[in-house]
């Protein structure tokens, strides 16, 4: 919208309850008849009608359409496909050690006293070479392994987990074959590739031995180390969405969700989510209720994970494709605890407005001859939340409030005024529009013992966002006379 077309006095045909105006670039006829305002668009494009609901409070309106899902309800997507694993031959020279934990008593809530985490550095000196660690898991235990580095764009190491029996590799159970892609993490002040990470739960009824293999897909170095972090934890201390420690085993979230009941059970635990963004969404804001953890957004190019950064408002601009969300701990101190992750999508097209009417008089409707309507004297100060057809907030757009008088104001030469407002991250906008004083073209008498006459104009207001608009009649109060009694 480029502004309002000013109506010249010679163009204006005065009738008591009818007025022709031009608003922005759209020709509209606005009829102030029978308690309604009708707007007819005559420009190219489809004119849509905004549905407006007057509410007492806008608290939490932008989240009303969100669906709460628990960790137990999340399902694995397996959208990303792994590279085919090569055949491995394990030798004594490549052996990193053996890792296992016992089953002891006295586990404290939210933090397993029997969880074990160990950092194991290593090098691979030949391209195609490997290092491996033997791990024992009791029934119900979870293995969570993270591979970081070397921090070199020309080196790519991957991570694989096999069953291992009597010196023989048997079945590939889990893996992470991400390619090296150097992302810049401004808050952490580092440039690095996303860590390869896997998790696996022993769902059998006996202790099983596994081989955790780090191998070189491309490049190698005898001086640049990788860091393998391995954790074992017990059943009851990891959440129901596990194993989901990599984009290859991400769990699916739907548009507009509040994810509850998830936790990070060990320091190198990371939870991955995949979201297929619909074309009606142009962005999302993410929030974690746990300040100890970090949330990030990625998209993939093949097997490369590319970090997406939010704008200054915290909104991630998205296209209609798959995005991956990672929750992890990046603090030196770690505490295992639950978190809630909230996805608030940003809609593209205004459909509904929730509105609290505030003027410089009471915020309740009053009834004169033309029926019940809101009333103001000089200032219109409504607050709105703009929503799309799915109930998600429409953000970072313009919305216009236009006041249209039912009587030409001889003093000011004005019969309309407007104000544009910016819609914020929560879909909210506020107005503070000052208008010329009312002429008192209408009147209403009430009272019996004491009689009063109120003088007012019968005006209209229009809310417009994009191609959608809403119209409402409104009383423009002028003054009051005491008639006696």
C-alpha cells in the first residue's frame, strides 16, 4: 500500500449515511448503512475478507493453533539415506580400547549415576584407514557416540556401529556418514562441520558386544586428531524419542508443534527433528524452555548439513522443503534435564484477526440508534494479532487501520485518516490513530428521570493486511447535552 487517495471536496457527494472513498490503490465503495460497512474491490486480484474476533486479551493467541506432542508420540523419519558402508578389516593396530558399564543400584532421578562418558582422541594416518572401539551394552542400555574433527575441510571421517562376535563384524546397526561442510557458529566463535553422531539401544535380553568404527572416507592426518565421545546410559534415563542423535534417525514434527517430554540424558546427547515445511509457511521461530541447551536449524545438500541462521528478529526464513532441528548441550557444565521445544510457524496470508478494541472512551460496545458499536472520541488504539488460515501468526508485514467519517469535516477538510503498523514476531500490531473531532451529525436521547442527548458521527474503520480487509461501523463521539428531568 502506497498511501491513501485524498478525496477532494468537489468529488464528494454528501449523503447522511453514504460516502465514496479511495483507499490506497484500491477503489472501494463503503456504505455506512444498517450497522454494516461493505467494501468492494475493483482492482486486479482477489479481495479477501478478514475474519475479526473481538477478545478481552491477546495473551497466548499466537500459540492457540499449536499442537502439543510428547516424546512417546514422535516417529522416526529416515528421510536421509546413508552412504553404503565399505567392508572393514579390524587389526590390533587400529584398536582404541574396550568400553563397558555395570548395572548398579541407587540411580538418582533425571541423572543416571551409572552413565559413563569418555572422550577418546585418535588419528587415522592413511586414507581409507580406521580406528575402532569395542563396547558392551546390557539389555536396555543406550550407546551415544559423537565424532568431532579433524577440523579440516579436506578430511571426512564417518562413524559406524556393528555387532561384534568372536572377532567378527556381523550386522551394521547404526551409522553417520555426513560429509564435511564447514559452518560458522558465530555465537560460539568457531567454524566447523556438524559432528557425526549415533545412538543405539540394546533391545535384546542379553549383554551384547559392538564395534564402534571411525573410518576415513577422504583425507587423513597423522597430527590432526579426531575426538570420539562415547556415553553409556541405562533404561529410564533417556527419553522415548531415542535413538534420534543424528539427522539420519531424526524424528518427525508437524507444522505448529510444542514438543514435550524430551531430555538430554548425557553430555553428548543431541536430539534431531525433521520438519517438512509447507508452502503456506515462510518462516518459524523456535524456543527452548531450557536455557542450558541450544537449538539450531539446518537444511541438507546431499549429505552435507548446512546451518541456517535466524534474522535479527529471531525468525528463520524457510522454503517448502525438509529442515532439520538439533537440540544439544554446548556448555562445559552439563545437567541432564527435560526441555520443551516450541515451533511457531510464520504464515504468509492474513485470514483472521483477534482484536482488543481500545479507544479514548470505554472499550465496551454502546447502543445508539444504529445498534451496538464501539465508541471513541479522538484516538483509536486497538491491538491485533494477525493469523493465517491455519491459525499461525502472520509476521513482519504491514497492516493498515483506516478511519472513514460519515460527515465531511469543514474545519479540517478531512473525512479519513489512516495509520500503518508493523506486525511483530508474534503476529501482533498496535495502533494509536488520532482523528479530527466529530461534528455530531447524529444524536441519541436516553434517560427518564434525567435525560441526556449524545451527539456523534456514524463512522467506519477498515483493517487491511495484504489483499484481505475487514470493515466495521463505529461511533465517533462529539459531545453530550443534559436535557433535564
